[in-house]
C-alpha cells in the first residue's frame, strides 16, 4: 500500500499553523499585545479554576520547561497569575487574570470568525465534516505491526 499525497499528520500541522498564524495576526490587529502560538495554545489549555504547569505541559504536548516559559511570559504581560493550590500546599495553579479572561473571550471570538472564513474558502460541508471527524472518538493510540519496506537487510527489494 503506497501513501497517497501528503501524510495526514503534516496536513493537520499545516492547518494548525494556518489557524495559529491567523489568530495571532487577528489579535494583534485588534490591539492586543503580540503572543506566540505556544502562548495561545497554553491559554486555551487552562481551566477556569486554575491548572498546574505540569498539567498544562501534558495537555499541550510540550515539555514542562516550555510550558513554564510560556506561563511566565504571560504572567509578565498581566494575562495570567499564580495562586496557591487549595488541595496541595506544595503546588501552584495558573489562571487567567481579569485582563486575561477578556483576552481569552476575544481569542474565542477570533477563532469562531476564522472558522467561518475557512468555511467560505473550502465550504461549510467540508468544515462540518472535518469537525465531526476530529471530534469522533479514536480510542487509545494503537501500536501496529508493519512489514519493513525496502530497508537494507530486510530481505525485501533485492532479487534472489
């Protein structure tokens, strides 16, 4: 079986970059301080009551250090704050400030508008189908058994 076109993970990454770039540019045009796609992703991963840096890193699929750097830059911008975790004296929670909550609402509005723009470009049915496919349960990631294809020493691809 030969792959057809660009691998799906690359297409998903390209689509994510389209949304990230458009979101950042839209928010900057609206007068918000510039933020990076990682900062925007972190903002979206937060719970209303607060989230630990370790949990943010897990949700984002990044290292704890990357999440920590993004958190502290957003704290410096006045969009996030650290508070004590009521369930553990050793942990701190990260949550949006009042200004951060307003920025989050602007970002949600911008993402809604960007999804509508995408629907104009590729069709409402395509966007709705894409959303339905991505929201469908996939289960745990599988480990599949594959046969080596044309690797040296794999016993395939050489005449004999």
